[in-house]
């Protein structure tokens, strides 16, 4: 039985569909989660930017009172210095500068960085030139270690040609109360003192220097600081939508693939069972067909056998019933012969011998009819063929003009000796009759594989090939005076002994050859 | 009474023609139409041999053989073949089985041998009783 090992197409299709659905679910859920995550991040970042703006704008509240003092004192450096000391406590750099051409010159300063009379750089001068009533920051400068921020106010808060500014430096990576508090606690964020996220403008960061610049999924928002826009860049420290929501897509994918595997396996098992059942049904059907055909053959044989049996019974009854009249006629003929002499008067002799002849023929017919009854159960024993052949040809001598050839091998068969002798006698008598005008009859026994062939052939006229089967039918005869029962009896006896009999071409390509084939006897060697 | 041969046969033509042949050959012959008649003859006659048919209306041949304790030689002449069980049942009481129609010459040959076997002295002494 062939074992099919390939996976059923249905299994593949269903598993593929479920797997595809789970992959689609994975991406759909991932997109939705990504989008939600981004929306939340944007919202948090905007909030952070607003917060940064608010905090830095506080610088304005330091500079505003100083500007008022400068305005009221019409630019008195001493008044500025006196007031600046009270504001910054000497920690902040607070400067009053006056324009001289394109650059500004320090008029008054507190803190350590600037001194009176110092000419300010072109970059600071440019910022001071732009400064007005609104807090004006200079671009933040980060030198890799510390960052420096500068905020200025100018006219009309101070007299024309003057400006006040504050400058302070610090490390952008040191956590402060501001960067540790909400919204920064959820974010990795960096604030740049410029509208773009350039490292040179870094103001403050909530991550170590090595983590900058931020990439994966960062969001930028602009924070309003005075009259400038500064960039706030942030990414989430951990998923803002929650760890479960972030992992849900993988759970969906995993579950989907698992279900695909499970359903596929179930379908495959069911399919294999069904295929197995179908194959079983096929095999059983083939068995049944064979059995049916065997039964038909057996039934045909039985019908043929029963027909022959019925025919045999009838023939036998007729044969028996003929015997009594024939006995009376035979007796009467004997008495007549005794009375009339042998030979009798020539006029009577002709008729008398005809009656004797025909009575003898009728007796033979009665004999054949009786014999056609179903043969008794064979009583098998080892029959030595040479002995049997000798016995039969001696009991059935060849007519004067017939040459008899006997050719036997020392073989034996398991058969009923009397029945086999009857078969051979019948065949030999037939052969003699066939070569009535003179010829040769050969009786031979040979071994052919597991069979023994016992053949009787003659040089007679032979029998047409198309009649070779019919000659074994009861009452079929090619002889003028035959009963048509001889070969039928032969076949019944041979078959009863487990053999078969066929008619073939005889000697010299004509004549007839009847071959009886029997299984080799088990006692052959002895 | 002494009889050489008893013919037991239900067919009158067969019986009478056979009786004629045997009488012509010199035998003392008695005829019986069935087994019952045959037993009656055997009870009253000393018989040399019996020609016995098997199938008869009243008391068939096998039953006749069964009924006889020490019968004379019996030759069965029948249209029917003896079954093995019949053969066993009748045993040695039957000296020959011949198939109908028996050629009369052949029958006479067989009878000559059988009836001769009957001890000659017994017959006269039986007749004397």
C-alpha cells in the first residue's frame, strides 16, 4: 500500500489564508499603534516646547526692571550697576552696552565675563542691534562642553543706541529641576537655541552627550522664546501608549500563526484520514469484485456440473431401463440361435445376425449411458503409469492393421486406478476406431514440470480444431456408430481426479491427440 | 425337493427366457418373481445356486441375502451396479456379480463352475431325506 506523504492542497490554502490574515493584522495594528504613539509624542513634545518657552521667557523678568532703570536714569552706568547687583546677586552676567558705529561697547557690567569699555564681538553686536522691547535671544553656542545663552532688550525700553543683555553658560547635560520634571520625564529631549537642531546650538538635553542627535521616531516642535523660535526635539523613553499596546501586534501575529498551524494540522489529519478511508474502500471494492468474479466462475462451473449431473442421472436411468428388455431379447436370440443352428438357414441367418449385431450395439449404449452417471468419489493411490498402460493395451488389443507404439517413462500419479484405466481404455479404443483403415496409435507418458502427460495419438483423419472443445460434450460424436459419451465420461473422470484433458493435433500433423494432464504423484520417486 | 438353480427375477420375459436356456442346458430350474417367493422356495428346496436380481417389488435382492444364514452360492445378475455398502453387506455369500444383459454363453460358463463346486454327494443325500 502506497503511503501518500504530500500535504493536502486544502491544508496549504487554509493555513496560508490564516497566516496572511494574521500578518495583515500585525501590520494594521502596528500602523495604528505607531500613529497613536506619534500623536502622543507630538502632543508631549509640543507641551515640552511650550514649557521651555515659558521658562526661558522668565529671563525677560530679570531684564525688564534693569531696562526701566536705564530708561529712567537715561543710561546711567552707575545706576545700572547698582541695580544689577541686587538682581543677579553677582552670579549672572548683566551688561549695559552702547553702540559705537557697527559694534557695541560695554558701559556697565556685573559678573565675571565682561568689563567696562570692552568692545563686543560682531555676533553679539548684531544681536544687540536687533534687540527691541521683546526679549531677543542670540543663537545659543555650544562648544562641546558648555553652552552659552544670551538674551537682550533694546529701544524703546532703553534710550536709543543702548541695549541691556544677560549671558550665562552651563553644561547642557546636567539634570536640573526643569529637565527632571514633567513633561521631560517621559521624553528623551534636546532643546536647541536655534530654529534647527544643530549641535552647535544645543541648549539642554535630558540624555547623555553620546545619545545625541536623537533619531528613532523623534519629533520636533518649535518653542517661542522672546522673538525667536527654538527647536525642541524629543523621543519617548518608553512607549507612550503602554507596553501592552506596543506588544499587541506581535501577540496578534504569533496567535495568528499558531492558529494557522493548528487549523492546518487539523485539516491535514482529517484529510489523511479521509484519504486512508477512501483507499481502504477502493481496496475492499477490488477484493469484492475479485470475489464476485470468482463466485460467478464457481457458479458457472456448478451449473455446468449440475446440468451434467442431471443429464447423467437421466442417462443412467435410461441405461438401466434398457437392460431388462435387452436381457430378454438376448436370451430369446440365444434360444433362437440354438434352435436355428449356427449358421442358420442363409435366408434367416442374414436377419438373425443383424438382430444380434444391433442388440450388441444397444447393449453397449446401455453400458455407456449407465457409466455416464456421476463418477463415484475417486479412491486415490499412487498409480504407476507404465504398469497401467501395459495392462490396458493388453486388455484392449490393437486390430490387425493398426501399429501400436508405447512410450512410457517411469512415472506415477495420485489417482483412482480403476477410473484411470477406464479413461485410457476409452481413449485407446477411440484411437483404434479412428485409424480403422490402418495406421499407427501411440500411447505415451511424459513429465512436463509439475504435471504428467498421458497422451493417446493416432494417424486417423483427425478432428477440426473448432470442434476440439465440443468433443468432450455428452452426445457429441463424429463417429457413425458412436454414442457421444466416451470422451464426456473421460473428461468427468479426469476432472474428478484433479486433472484436465485436451484434444490436440495428432501424428504427422493430422490425426488426433488426446492429452490427459495430472499432477505429479507424491510417491513418484518410490 | 432338489433344484439346481433358482432364478429370482421380477421381469417375466427375462425370467422365462433364462429358465428356458438353463433347462435346455440340463439344469433343474425353479422361478421366483420377487424376494418373498424366493425365500419360500429356498425354505422348501435344496438349491444348487441362486441367480438373483437386485431390484424387485417385494423384498429386494439384498434383503434376500440378509435373510439367509447359510445360503447356496448366489450370483447377482442386475441392471444396477452394486454400491460398496451393498457389496459389504452381502459379503461372501455372493460368488459373482454379472451385469445385465449377460451373454447366455458366458452365464452358462460361470454356472458350470459354480454348480460343479456343490459337493455331488450332498445332493443325493439331501434328496434322500
